[in-house]
C-alpha cells in the first residue's frame, strides 16, 4: 500500500460546520458499554515502554515501571490481548485495501464503538505498537539469531533498514505525537466531577477538541500501520534502489520536495505530525483551563460535602476515591477489586499513613486487634478499613510504590488500588482538614458519610474491634466503663499475660533501665517465691528499649525470676501506655471516672523517664492496683515474706495494701459500702476502705424506679 494514495476527504481543510458534522458522526458511532473497563493509563504505560526499546530517544517512565505490566480489564468477553490482536488485524487489512483513509478511520471508530474515549485511543495505539514492536524485534535479531533470520525469510522482510532512516524518523515522531495526544485525552477523561465543577462552555469546547484529536489519533494509526506494512513487504534490493532514487533526486534538484528531509514516503507522516501537534497544543490549553476551574472549585466541594449528613456514604467515598476508577479498591485477602458500593451501610475507617505504614510489630498487632479479634466474626461485616497511603512528597518514588505493592498484597483489609492517582485536592484536604502530618491516623466515617472521629487509632490499639463503631462518643463510653487496669495495660500483648489476668492471679509489672536495681529486685522476688507466695513478675523495660533492656532480659531469664517479654512485646506495652495517655487527653473527663486510672495516668509521666524505677501490683480482673515508685518498690516487697499470715487471710494484694498503710485496728469499724450489683458479684475478698479488714457481703434492695418506668409498669398492668 502506498501512503500517497488519493484522499477524497481532507479533514485538514474542514470548516467549523464540517468539523461539527464530523463530530456528530463520531458521536453517533460512539456507543460505550459501561461493563467494559480497561485501565487505559496502565496500558498506555506499556505502549510507552515498548516505544522506549524501539527508539532510545523516547523517555522511559521509570516511576511507574513496576505497575505498568499488569493491565486490569473487567467486563470484556475476551482477553485483552485478543482484542488488541483483532484491532491490529483490522488496521493491517485496511492497509492493503487502498481505500479512502477517512472512510477507513470511521470504520475503525465503529469497531471501537463499545469502548470509552480513553480506551479507544489506547487500544488503537497498543495495536499499532504490537505490529511495530514485532517488526523491530525480528529486524534487530535477524543477524544474530537463527530463529529471527528464518522468521524474517518466511515473512519476506528486508534485512537492512539503514537506508530508510528518514522514513523511520517520521514514523517514530508520529507515534510519539500520538502518545502525547493520548495522554491529553486520558487527562481530560480523568478530570473529577466535570459536570459539577466545569462551566458548560468549557466542557463543550474541550470535548469537541478531544473528539477531533481522537479522530486524528485513529487516522494516524492507519497511516503508521501502512508504513510498517510497506517496510515488511519491501525487498532488500528495493530498499537500496529507493535510497539511491532519493539520493539522485537530491543531487539533481536540492530544492525538490522529495529531498532527504522530506522524502515521498515520509511527507504524509510529517504532515500528520504537524496536524496532530497543533491539536495537542489546542487541547492542552483547553485542558489547562479546565484544570484551573476544578482546582479552584474542587476543594470547596469536598469541604461542603463533609459539612452535611447524607443518605449513605456513597457520594463521600466516590468524591474521595472513585472519580477516575469504578473499582478503586483492592481486597488482597479475597484477591479481587472492589467498588465503593460494597461499603454501603458500613462504618468506614480510613487508615492514612506513609506508604511503608507501620513497623512490622505494629502491623501484626493491628491485624491482631482488628482482624483476629474475637468480635471480628460478629461485627466484621459492619465496618471496613481502607488503607490510604500518602507519601512525604507530592510525587511517588519507586521505593514508595514497592512498599505499597508489597504491603497492600499482604494486609487483610482494603487499600486504594492506585493511591498515586488520588486528586491533589483530596490529598490536600486530608493533610489540612484532617491534620495528617505523616503520622498514621484513622479517620472514621459513619454509614451516612459523616466524620465521627478524626483519629481512632488509640482506640484501636487499646480495645480493638470492641471499639466499634469507633466514634468519639464510643471512646468516652469505653472510658466510663473501663475499670480493669491490668487488662487495659497488657491486653493482646502476649497470651501468657492474658492468662494471668483471666485466671485471677497476682502479678506485678515493673520497668527500669537500672541493672543493679533489677538484680536487687530479682533477689527479693526469689525470697517471695521461697515463702510460698505466688507473685508473677513481668519486666517491660522502658520507653524505646535498647541493648540495656536485652541485657536485663538475659539476667531475668538466667535467674528465672520474671516472665520474659521480647523487646517487640515491650514496645507494644509502651505503645498501649502512650495510647492511654493520648486517648484520655482527647476525652478529657475520662480521668474522673476511675481513681485507679488516675493513678496510672500519673505513673505515665513518671515511667516515661528512663531513669525512673516503678512497679504496678494487682490481681487478675481486679479494678484496683497499687503503684510503687523508686524506693517504695523494695520497701514494699521486703515486707511481703513477713505477711504470710495476712496473705492467707486477705489475699496478697490486700495484704500489701495493709502493710503499706497504718496498722490494723483491734476491732472492725463496721463501715458500710454500697456497690453496684455488677461489682458486688465479684468472688474476690473485699477489703474495708477504712480499717483494711475483710468485709462481709450483704444484699441491699434500693427503690430507684423512675417515673417513665412506673408509667410503663402501669401500662403493662392495664
């Protein structure tokens, strides 16, 4: 086929009316099937990479290298490769028909009718590049690979192309311009909320430019394929004769239209480059104006969205994550992609962090607190976690992408499939309105899309799935109910510690970085055990444990005086302490609900200084603890072996409380204490708060019926 075939329709000479008629004809053919979903951006990356290996002058988009090979397709009845093969076959067939180029372009539009605009151009480019790539693969290997040489012979391809540099240059330049135009089409198609944020005139004008640009991409693709087909059918002697012919023309007529810079075969391709470049400039300018309008209006749109409640969470999630992708989420546990409709009627927790998320121990602990929590099976369907990674800078590095890909394929919750595609206005909103400062936060959205907690991460560390629905009101409620201090401190860190709590055993938790103090404490603990008194000891190190903590652990293991935690589990203990401090500071009034909690809060400030020695003593699920600091620890524990009689009578914890206070009076004080029914059900020995003696249990019935309850009772009687 010759590129110089007669052209009955020249779109370069179109008037505005004729251009409108062409657009109308294109739109009549355009009939997208919304089930067909192709990740056009990823497929275009593959095209760009392929072109990089064909022509080294093409830039290689390294930042997206690792993601570009997995092109995601949904809804097609056939594989993507087969679709591309059909399109390339149709284009090649048109090259041998010697028909009208415009009519062939419109026929190609009909073939691509079910696809969206971005898919049309990228599928066409992929078809052309597959033809061109196969041609160059054989050509480059023909002199050093027998298989390539035999394949070239079967296809009757020329072995030398050095004489056709100008034609190849024109072809490469046109493909490069087509890729540039395709990127602009994808950029416009990816603009968020076009109908809501753009002026009507801007939409109409820009779409018209886009339609004409798409037309020229498809038209140019047929011309490119025609040139490649000519190369493939050209014999070696024809290549030399054609080159000699061009050389003779240059010698006889240097000003000839067919000089080396504008040869006959390249002239049509260069003219298309000129036309398509002009369209790119126009479309780029229109696109820039649209982006400016959206850049001004989108942030306000997001802010307004969160000022009101909605019927459900769908609009909020769509604006945040689903403007460019119908399946924006990835569920690695089920190995599938999800749409936001699967989050309807669910509480949504947005886990916002750096692409590397947490340290390994925190990741495992988070999985344990949420996914492996006993309540997860019961309420797991009522909430969903979405990981939203945001890097330090405005752009994603290759390391960021590698971290994200590894973790998102390993974690049991949802993640954004393409976080680098989040709109800048969304990222800025998260940074500014939700105060994201690169430290992980968990923003909670209710079922109607309202933010109920700007950071539930401390709730999750402390209570896990029990904190559902993770709102600030639920956080206050949990603090009002919280009275089991030991369980609060160590929950979920180690199964052995959990058993100590559930079995109601006496144990102490202590911390220090003073090796001599630890050795002295270990000696005292041995004496306590020798006296037949059961007291388990747990060393938790200090904040940010170092090599010193490991040395102390070795001492404790060697002397078998304490339960040994790994440094990882020590870090989790201090994470819980820090979370208690942060959560209480947020809730504020929670400290008034428990005197034991107030003691723990005071200890936090003391314990966080690495030079301090401290200990907490308690029993199982008891609501009370004894907190000792510095020299108080040894003073108290030295008394324990002498308390054997009181330990048997009162229990270890009460005996220690008595020993640390004033001596017991000769007679009981007969003081009464009225406790709520649920607290009175405990089987522990209860000690009088005044004389420290064990108390007897009585049942008291107190009339406390409200007026509403009385009315309800009367209604039942009637």
